[in-house]
């Protein structure tokens, strides 16, 4: 077996080749070690970083953008989106603030990626 | 009318390019004013909530808003004077006078050097000349991105995306995550317009089909969009009769590419015919002494890191110029050879190293960029037009350009 996998971990987008040597995957074409881990995950349990937004109350913006602190399993993403849509946070919000703790049950948190100021009505 | 203001360096536009320029000029101890027409800085970064920004510039992977926030904080620390809600309507390039419209009225700023960093705008629907009705429900990808990511509004229920540029691909995934159905992405060219990684993580991950060599041939709907007709195209991009397919969608998203924002500002600045942006040197100087440009108004870059790096160079040279330090009379042309479309810079001077950015005009499996004058070749595999190729050369290597009177850049295809 010889598979070409595009690494999506960064914009370089390395085209990584995986060849099976018995049970051992031989990986080449990755420009950094994250690519190796990505390919191994991709063969067994594909993972992605999820970025989306969460509603904010009393903020100078109606939404705060968020990201998972690390990649989470691809197959749980649509379920997690439902959970995230139900969530509302109160302003102010700081960058890096935890919006949902341990969102995937494996220690990955959902973090704010922008600041939202509180507006006083 | 307010009185005129004086400054060393004036930066127009507060996106990644303008913020980096303002910061580097401030680090050279110049007085810097940055003008931004919106109520905050950041430019397109504010609505690009996905990750993939900053790996070169900040050595970490950030989302767009995080990248913008970092630059903003640094600018504040370095005392850049940021004036938002200020639209530059005109620049008198000879006298370095900028006319500004703001909620407080119109006023003028005189600068010793100016950096223009106005970014790019989206190619509008009208430019595509698609026959049919003009109902609501047709949006450019950037506008849809703004709705969804900044204003908490969904454009519709079922969408078709025309154009496979990165914004279109990213929006396909975004709309699916928000609960819309995305029927397909159709692309007129025989290859995708966006990065391969975005085809993988935005389309393949969500089972959204991509139809290459296809285009929208009709839009149907009274009031709201109801149907879109898609046809296959031949090698001359003409629709092939009999290949029509109808999609029942209420939303059509157009990702037809970005065009450098070069209108309004001045008629005296030279443009590059192919890049459609300002023609600049490797010090980011335009054809007018002391006027610099950087970012997507020079050429559409695919990485914010490149934009920020160019902004940094522009800001530094603007600062040096404002102190009377630099003279760029000696400039040599950079000439496009075969298989090269986008090419930056247009000129070479000897005040700066050379950062060459180019796009190939078609996919090339095995190829080489050849800089004949310098006896330099760069090999690449699986090259696509959507991925810019960057080459960096130090001043010593550049010496031969002076001898030869210019630099010829071509790409050859190998078997
Ligand atoms: C959808 C999308 C996805 C992207 N994804 C990635 C990615 O994953 N990774 C990556 O590295 N890069 C990505 N990029 C590329 C990168 O983000 C951009 O190339 C870069 O941010 C552009 O910066 P800029 O400063 O040239 O332009 P802009 O951000 O457009 O900034 C221009 C600024 O100038 C202001 N302005 C314009 N005219 C005037 C005027 N007359 N007076 C006053 N102000 C004015 C505008 O309001 C704006 O704020 C993406 C781009 C887009 C559009
Ligand atoms: S292997 Fe490393 S450099 Fe290559 S795309 Fe993946 S993360 Fe980026």
C-alpha cells in the first residue's frame, strides 16, 4: 500500500507519502514532526482543530470566535457543534479564556480567540 | 475643515500589511499614524476565524483574530497613533498629502513617507455576467463570511458555491458546521483555485463534491433564489449544451477571487498589468519616491505571513526615507518568463534583500524556477497556481542583477 496524504496542520500543506512495511508505516515528505503524528492519526483516528463562534451577551460584538486547544476526533465534530450552538457567554471575554472545558472528554478545551468588551446599557 | 496634521510616516489601511508597516516604522523611531476606515484594525483577519495564520511571522499557529490582536497590542506598545473610522479619499503623491474623511469631518495629513496597505476586494457578481434573474440570496464569499462570523446571521438553507478559491472552500465548511446544506462547489478552471489542504479539510471532510470545469449558467428565482443551473465547460470555458444540471438552492456563494484595491487613491501610481496591483520594488517602493505599498493591494498573497513580512519591509524603508536616509534611483526590472503569472516585485533596488513571490500559471508536476542572470534554479513538485512560491536572495547574490541590467524569471516543466 502506498498512500499520499495532504497534511492540513499548517498552510505548507505537505504531501506526505505512507508506505506499509509489514505493519510498520514508513512516512516521508513531512517537513516537521507534526506531519508524522497527523498521518498516524489520519490512518487510525482522524482529528481536526475546530474553529467556530459562540454567542455573547452584552458584548460590543454578538459573537466571540473560538477554537479547540488541540485537534479533536473528526467524527464528534457535528455533535460538538450542537453543544456549542446552545452556549452563550457573558461579556467581557478575554483571548484565551476557556469557553467550554474538556469539550472532547480528552482534555481539549474550547478557547476564545478574540476579546469582546462589555457594553453598559 | 480641521487643520492639517504632520507626521513622519503615514500608513493607509489597518490590515496585516498596514499594521506590520506601522509597527516596523515605529521601531525605527518614526512618528507613525495609521488610518483605517473601519472602526477597528485587523482587515480580513477579523472575519477569518479559522486557524492557519502566523507560522512564519509569529512562529505559532493562530486564528485570524488572534494574529490581528497580537499586532494591535504591539502597535499600541510602540505608540503608533491609530485613527479608525477614517477613509482616505485621495493621496496627492507628489506633495505627500492625504485627504481623509471621518465622522469629525474632512481633514488633511502631510507625511514624509506613505505606506499604502489597502488590501484587496472581492470580484463582484456583476463581473461574472451570469444570465438569469437577479433575486436575493446571491452573496460573495467574503460577505457571507462576515454575516456568519461577525454578525451571527446565516445566508440561507441550501447553498451552491461558485469558485474554488480559499474563501469559498472555507465558507463551504463553515456553512455546513452552522447547519446549512452545501450541494457542491463548482469551478470553471480544470484545477482548484484554493490550497490543497483546504480541499481536504473543507470539502472532503464534509463530503462536499467539487466539480472542476463547470460553471453556473443560469440563476432562477422571484424575490429569493430558487434554482441554479450548472453546466460543464469546454477548454475555452464555453458551456457545453446538454450538460445542464439544476440545483434547488436558495443561496449562491461566489468565490471568484480577490482584486487588489487600487482605485481612488491616486492616478499617478504605476500598476503591474498581471498582478493588477501596485508595481513595487523589493523595498516596497512604488514608482513615486517615498510612496510605498504592501500586502494584497500589490498582489493577492495566500499567506498573511508574506503580507506581514512585506508590510514590515515597507514600514522600515518609509521610516528611513522620512529621515532623509535613502535614495532609490537605481532600479532594475523583473521580467516575467513563461509559466509565470503573479510576480512580485516588479523592480529591484539595492536597499534590501530580494524576496521573490510568484505563482505558476497552470499546475506543473515537476518543475523548476529559473533565475538565469543569477544561475539559480529552484525545483518543485506538485506545483499549483494557488500556492505561491517564495525565494529569498541576499544582497551579495543580487549583485549580478546590476551587471545584467535586470532579472528574468521563468518556470520550466520537466518530464
Ligand atoms: C477568506 C480568507 C482566508 C484566508 N486564509 C488564510 C490562512 O489560512 N492563512 C494565512 O496565512 N492567510 C490567509 N489568508 C490571507 C491573509 O489573511 C491576507 O492575505 C491578509 O490578511 C491581507 O492583509 P492586507 O493588509 O493586505 O489586507 P486587508 O486585511 O484587506 O486590509 C486592508 C485594510 O485597509 C482598509 N482600507 C482599505 N481602503 C482604505 C482607505 N481608502 N482608507 C482607509 N482604510 C482603507 C480596509 O478597511 C482594511 O482594514 C486568507 C484570506 C482570506 C480573504
Ligand atoms: S508536515 Fe509540518 S510543515 Fe508540513 S504541512 Fe504538516 S505541519 Fe505543516
